[in-house]
């Protein structure tokens, strides 16, 4: 399939958020208690293989029905959202986080996606979206506070992995959400944490990427974050120090799509399909922050386009290891590229 067909992506996501099994349960047991079903532990976010993927697939449904309300699948999406983003259902999700052993559950990746989901609902119009937003608010407020404390007082060094624990990715989503909902306190905390952890970074080792199983580029995700934290000449100067000039102007290894043997049946290898999209997303954010005449712009635009081209077959194999999360990143990347004026093939 073409990588960006909103109706088809919405169909995939609708199937995903209502499919309880298979499910990878991340849960701490405090005794010989009965193992609960995912839908009992997480009545809103029980689908999509794991909690964080369920959250960001709900974000996808809110976003696509908002962007394409005329699609036949949009009404089906709204019906599912009415059921899952209900006040009583989400109160049960909040109760889970208040349990004795769940203080760090899905930190920080799932927390930041929950903030983005709330912000997307808050930016939508109509009484249904208003109900979703109000229902999400208590859980959003709890996780926003936890996320701010985690980055400002708990996390002493940034997590630079290409996987879910990546600090820059979570900070990026949280910053976007704070700005979208007009939360100056969270925005200030995120910016302060980003500057503390990343402002002094220099000479990023581009040859160390990718690691096997990455779905994020640590280097480009960090640069994408800083493009939203810093402005104008400060960001341009930081980028020059972080990714020093090379033959193509921005670090040759990062600009090339990785070559690998695709295998959607392997959950680690399929991450590399998503890596193509998250690199395109980060590159697009960087391009948006640079001026039209910036000397790096041409190379970065070409790199983003080449990553989109390489990603076109990312969903050809409809294995659940791919479909439970890649549609989200297709939408994320295409929206960022559209804002940057980048060709997505």
C-alpha cells in the first residue's frame, strides 16, 4: 500500500485499538494474584500489543478524524473514541498509575504520547472532542507532573537509546503538547531540561548509527528537539557544533537511509522500518527551523525525501509487529514534512 492513505491507516488503527490479543503485558505483580486480562487492567488502552502503542493509536484516530472528517471511517473512529475516551474508563487508567508499583509504568514514552493525545483532542472541535479532552484531563495532569519531575529532578543524564526510553523523543512530544494546550509551566520545564541535557553536546558520532533494532535516530531526534527549543542563530550554531560540516553538509551517515533486510515478522528488525519514518520526521522538523537560504537545507531536504522513498514498503507486510505502531509514525512524519514543504513521494 501507499504509505500515506488516511482511510486505510485509520482502518488499521481501528482494528488495532480494539484487538486485545496478542498483548505484551508490562505489569508488576505484588503477590500470587490472578493474572488479569489487558482489558481489565487497561480498559481504554488494552489493544495494539502494548499500552503505549494503544495510546498513540488513539492519537492517530483523533488526528485523522480531525483532518479528514468526511471519510467514512471517521465516524467509526469517533464511535470507538467515545467508548475508550470516557471519563469512567479513563478514571480506571488513572487508578492504575496510582498503584503502589506503577509509578514508572510506561515512562517516559507512553506518558509523552498521552500528553500528545490530550493535546490533539483539545485542538479538535465539537462536543465529542470536548468530552474526550475532559475525560483525559486528570490522567494528563498526573502524567504531565510526573514527566516534568522525572526530567527535572530524577533523570541525571539523558537516555540516548534509539528505543522507547529516549529522552529527546519524550521531551519533543511533551513540548509540542505544552505549546498546543497553552501550558507555560510544562513548556518551561521541558525547555530547561532539554537545555541542561543537550545544549553542550558537540561532535555527535554519526558512525554509531543505527544500532540494530532502533526505531529512533538518537542524533536526529536530539537535533529535532533542539530545533524546537532553540531559535534562529542559536539553533544554527548548535547544529553546526553538534553535526560538524562534512562532505554533504550535515553528517553523511545520518543522511543515508540504512540498508537492511526487511523482516516484519521480527519485532526488532521491523523497528528499522519505523526508523526510516522517524528520521524523516526529525529531518523535517530541523528543516522547518532553518531559513530558506541555510547551507544545510538542501542536503537535509534531500535526505528526508530519500527516507520517505525508502519507507514506502514499510506496511506492505501486514504483520501485527508492523501494523500496531508504524501507521502512527507515518502520520507523524508526513505531517511534519508537509509543514516543511518536503516531498514525501
